[in-house]
């Protein structure tokens, strides 16, 4: 009895309502601490200003799948009659076998019927869970146009941003007492790594969660994992070890900047009186992001990216006003910067014979051409990030307010045809992904002050 009381108290302390804990206890389901935190986040979806999606991801073996079905079946379905839930997982046969195993463990005390042929589990109050699947992304189209009160997606990063957006349109309800929500569980990596990180992980890391909540998963969260499984994960190396053992979202297969470490390269405070020289870097786009990074060096030669302007579908006048306003926040003016560099495309003449650079010059921002050497530019960025394994200290630091840059840098990939270069990638229709902020960083790092260039030439 004391153990049960302690379990209920632990859940309540983590934010679970007593009624939710009652549902779990009545079903004989004991969730672990991180799973209880995820269930508490799920209940926040009830509020009119609460989240509409809960992401639970990170290391393998953390008990995410167990939690997902428990939350849908033991809590949501029991408190709302006629609830219709969709549980999506890649590959149908594996999904049904997995579903059957979890069903037997989670619902022995709950009256229900399960049609293995149809993949539908129905509780006595009429609530049901549909075990859906997708082998290829086009299989998602079979669910479009249907209505689900709850959608649970396992292995969410196996879906592209577009297909996730498509299935999200099915999450709606006609029940006045219910607020629809999506639960997404996954591990780092996969085609959807970028959108999942941007939608769930980045707001969590930057403490700006609004319509989402994210619960990080670690292999140590699950007391029931066999020790041999953890040893298998510990035997991995490179990005797989950091992603699947540590649950690190700043890594992915083929990652270019494997030495980027949030705890080493990201700062939350910076004394601007340390700055010895200020400069800016600009990357132009319209459907893609237009980016301006503000940086400085200190007396030790460390480079700090202090702020960013990153917007898309804006006109030059809007960008110029935004950039100048950003500079004012740091008590700077465009003319007080030692240099402002931009990509070579900014200086190309358009159909009317006018350059983008000339337009911005009239708006008070005068750019010069950046060093466009991609390979050496990326190499210098990587060198400045430092390398813990090689005992090289970082000399490039990025302020936490530069959210777009911090979302972009960890997910850049090697170009398979030119491994020493970063693979070019554009943002999608929703603005997810893209390399625009990273290009601006490369311009900033690789472009030398003119005085230094002259001094080096004199040495020859």
C-alpha cells in the first residue's frame, strides 16, 4: 500500500491529475518517472491554451512505445466515450505484433475487444484505437480525410515534414468536451529528424514551448531494460552512440559538424564590453530565409555569434528595418561594424540591371563580397567549434538567442559527392530545414578583415 501511495504521489508531483493516476492504478499500469512526465504533458492538452502535441524522444529503449499505448488506452480512452484514436507505426506486420504484445501487457484489467484482422481495439465505452501503418510515405494518404480525436505516431522521424503535416490535418474532433492532440515518439535520425527537432526539441531547449511539449528520453529511464541491451548501445560509436544511447538531438547520420556540442559552443550570457570588433554576415533569399548574423571577436580571438535576423517571404525594406532594429538592441549602427559581408549572388545583376546589394545600400546596409570558398570555409567553422576528443578548446560560440542557426548547424550533412563540403539543402514550403543561416556563418568565419589580407600579401 505504501508503494502504491508513493507511486500516486510521484505522479501528482510530476503534474499528473489525481484522476489520471486513478485511471492508471485501476488498470494496474505502473509508469516510470519519465513516462509519468509525458502523461502529465498529455493532460495539459485539455486546457484551452495548452499544447496540441506532445513529443517524447531520444535514446532507444526508454519505454516510449509502452507509454504511448498506455496514455491512449488507459487514460484517454477510459475518460472519453466514443474516442477514436489512430496509432501509426512504420511497417504493418511489425506494428500489429508490437501492438498485440503491448495490448496483452497493458489492458488485462480493462474490458475490450481486439480484431487482429481489422487492427481495431474497442473498449466497452465505445472508444477505440486503430492500429495504422505505413510502409511507404504514400500509405499515409489512406488516412487523409478521416477524423481522429487522438493521433499517436511511433518512429515519427520516419515521416517527412510534408507527410507529418498531411496526417496532422486528420487530428480534429466534433466532441465538445475533447481537445484533439498528437503524441509523437521517436529516436534521433531519419528523414524527419529536422522537422521533429525544430517542432519539439528546439522549443524545449530554448524554453519557449507553446503548442508543443517535449519529454527527452534516456536509456536509463527504463528500469526494465535488460543490461545486455544497454551494453549493445554502449558498444556503438559516432553519431549512433550519441543518438541512441545518449538521446542527443544534435547528431544525425552523415552529420558534418560532429564536434558541435551544445554544452560547449552555446552561451546564454555574453558581456558585450568584451567585444573588440563587430561585424555582420548576410545570406539572401525570398522563399528561402534571408539571414543576417551579428558577430564579434574578443581579445583572445574567440568569435561570438551574438544575434540573428532570419525571416522568409519578406521584402528588402522589411529585412533592412529588422536588421537595423537588431543592431540598435546592441547599441550598434551599420557604420559601426568593421565589415558586413554577403554571398556573391547579392552582387549579381538582376533582369532590371540592379543588384540586391545596391537595394540594401540605399536602405543603409552596405555589403562587400564574402569569401565564397565552401570547403575551406566549412573547415574553419569546424576547427573553431573545437574538438573535445582531440583536446582542442572551442573558439566559436553561439548565443542561445540564435535559434535558427542552432537548429541548422547540427543537422547539416556531408555532400556524398564531395565529402569535404556540406550538402546543399533548401527549406521546405513550411520553412523547415535549409542551410541559409549556416552559409551566413561560413561567410562570417571565412572572410578576413581587409587590413589582415593586405598584411598577409605584404609578407610574400
